[in-house]
C-alpha cells in the first residue's frame, strides 16, 4: 500500500506528507534560550521585587513551557486542534484553581458585612416545647449533624471525625457520660451551640435557625445510651428562652469582631506602627509600656485589645458560617500561672488551637509581654 | 495482514480503520495530546493544592523552602532541558531516517534522565537524613513553623510523581531504542518515537514549573 511507494526525500514522502521536521539549528536555539531563562529565573528570585517575584517566576516558567511546546513538541506546525486540546488542559487547570481559591479566600465575604447581623435567623421557635425530643426532631437533627458536625465529632458522634486530630482539646465524644463543660441536657447543648466553647475548636453555631439548634440538641442527646435528666422549666429559662413567646435570646446574634487567621499572621509579619495614643481611652498602659505595645502589635488582633477574647480566629466554612473564637485571657489559665509556661506557649504557639508561635521575641520582650498580659488578666472579671 | 517482506525496513501496516498512513499518524498524535491533557490534570490536582496552601501559609513556604538545595534543583533543570534537546534531535534524526544518530541521541537522553535521578537521590537522602519528611514522618526541629510538614508532603508528592514519570520515560525511550535497532522505524514511519518525544517534553515542562515553585519561593 502507500507504505511501499515512498519517495526518498523525507519531506515529501507519502506517509507523513508535509510533516515538518525540527531542524538541529532550531532545537539548539531553543535549548539555548531555555538555559538562559533558567539562569534568569534564578537571578530574579534573588532580587526582591516584593509581590512581583512570584508572577515573574511563573511568567518565565510559562515562556519556557511555551518554547518547549511550540518548538520541541512542534505545536506550531501541528494541526491547530491539537493546540486547542492541549491549551484546554491548561485552561481547565486555571479554572480548577480559581474556583477552589475563590471558595477558600472569599467565602467569608458572603455573610460578614460590618455592622449587620450575620444572618437574620428567626429568633422564634415554631415548636411547642422544643427541648422535648420527638422522632421528627431527632431525624431532622441527624440530617443537620451530618452537614455541620461530622468532620469533627465523627459520623457516630464518637469525637473521631476526620478533622478531630487537629483539635486540642479534642471534640466531645457524645457517647460519654463525663467531661461535659456545659452539660448534656438539650438546653445545655442548645447553649453550647449558641455560644460555642470559646478557646476550643467548638465554634458557635448561633447562626443556625433556632429550631435547627433544638433538633441538633435532640439528636446529640439521642446518641447517648444513658439519657440525661429531662430539662426543667428553670433549665430552659436559664439559657434565656422565653416560655411564653418562644423567643430565644441570641436568636439574631450581634456582630463579633472578625479577623481571619491568615490576615492575623500577615499583620504579625509586618512590623506594626504603634496605634495612636488615646484610641482606647482608659487602657493607657497598653500603649506606653514595651509589653503593652508588643501586645497591641502582635496579640490584640486575636485576643482583643484588653485580652477579652471573643475574636474569631478561624472560619469553619459551611453555610451558614461558624467561627472558632478565642476565650478571655483570664488569670486562671494554665499558661498565665508561670512565666515559663507563658513563654513556652508564646514561643511555640499551640497546635490544634490556632495560636501561632512568635519565636523571634527576646527574653526581655517575653517578660515585658508576660507582665502586660498578667496585668490585663487582672483587669478582667 | 502479512507479507514477510525482505526489505531493509519492516513494513508498518496501516490499521484497516484508517484511510491512509497519514490519517493514522494524525490520529495517533491527537490521542497523545489528549493523554497529555489527562496528565496536566493529574499533576494539576497537586499544583492546585500547592497554590491553595501557599495562599494560606505563605510564610511557612518561605521558611520551609530554604531546606531545599536550590543548586541541585537548578542543575536538574539544566539536565532535563538538555535531555529534551537530545530527545528532540532523536525524533528529527528518526524522521530523516538517520538510525545511528537517533539511537545515539536517545541513549544520551536516557543518560541525562539517569543523571537527573541521581541528583534527586542525593536530595532525597539529604531530606530523609534531616527528618524533612511528609506529614506524620516529619521529625525536623530546625524549622519552627508547625505547618512545615505540609510543605514536605507536597514536595515529595510532586517530585515523586514527576520522578515516576522520569522512570517511565526511561523505559519508553529504551523500548524505542530497541525498536530502532530492530529497524522498525524509517522516514516513513516514526510515530512511536515522536509520541515518546512528546511524553518526554511534557515531563520537562512539569519540571520547568516545579523548579521555581519549590526551590525559588520568595
């Protein structure tokens, strides 16, 4: 067949008619350019261009990749649809990246707008006595649980979700009878969901509609083989639930101070100018002492200007959003009991608790900081 | 489909579902491009993970990347680009029917690929020694950032997957040398060599991105 009647000249044979052959000269020129660009990218990386270092490095890499594709792989002489196919691969990669990144970096912007309540959840329960479990409540709670809680508490509520290892203290095992901070009656769990456990991985889910929170409470209670005592009217009143109106305190939550952890770290990386005096009035010491200034520059964004906590340090994603918040730096905290314990925490940070380490502080600075934090703790009640 | 033809070149038979050899060649080539797209997306997952985590922990990347040996990475970039050059020359030699030259160039490519792996071996053993290992195996104490194990997970996943591609490339090019020796290629039929060439250049392109991403973080 056609194979047999080939002409001798490679450019004009039957089989690969018009197929272009890369000349040695082209190949050498391209390789030379690639060497040059490699040296260039190394040199440029040693020059500080600020935010431009990364784009420049990627640009050089892309030029190199294009040279390889166009000349070594000879895409310029290939059928145009092959360029489209290969280009589409890169295009999908870019889409893949942009969508993933935008979810990660901009999701928080959807709900958090300064001054407005997070979500206008209805503050009124439509149920008669929502702290009394019903099969419907439990099954609705189960559904919500699988959407909001399994990553930490695990599918069976054993506290062994995929993300559990990242938290210290670990997520609660709902099958256990001991170790509960707020307690395990429905009203206690409702309170936990409203406020979270500040200072731990347990975020506040106060943005969930009120009946959803009761449903979750009913489901969590149902997991334990040993049922807790039933809620009394006092228990329910204690958490601010109005029996007559069905109105719960904290239905529409107040806006909390928000600072994403990435931003906090960024702020720590650049030396902060000391904030203007008097901005906070009373807290003089906070601005005049070395420790106070250090605290304002490097700790206040997460622990609050006065160590009062309540600042969101991490968003859990999800809809509606839930945030992990800091607890007040009270004097009875383990790490405020001795300078050694304090230095250890501040230098190394706390894994599983979103507290970054600051290894660059000198011994003198650490002790100034300790004095200041102790002073702040003394001011808190 | 036989005809034990006593010509210098064993005849390649065009598949009966193609009109002619040219169509067959174009189809094979297009298939290779589609395959390379799947490769882009396979590496793509890792590149996206890299990008997302870099956005989350930029200072950790800066600190951790100092543990990589930039000179070795740069050396390997030069080695791999040179191997792409020899592979391109091997393909054009095959297309021109210059068998000896083609085999020589492919052997040079394999040699350079082995150099690449030797350098990689030294880099890896240095990392092993320093405890700069992925995730739970990480035991280095010099890097202070607690998230650093993540960087090394990415480093080993990305360079590891790339290294596997280099190994496969060595296998494929050896196979092409063997087939060349068996006179299977001529200026009329060289599809497999050209496609292996594509594969090899792709491996080069991946490294072209890995080098600045892993070794030149700033």
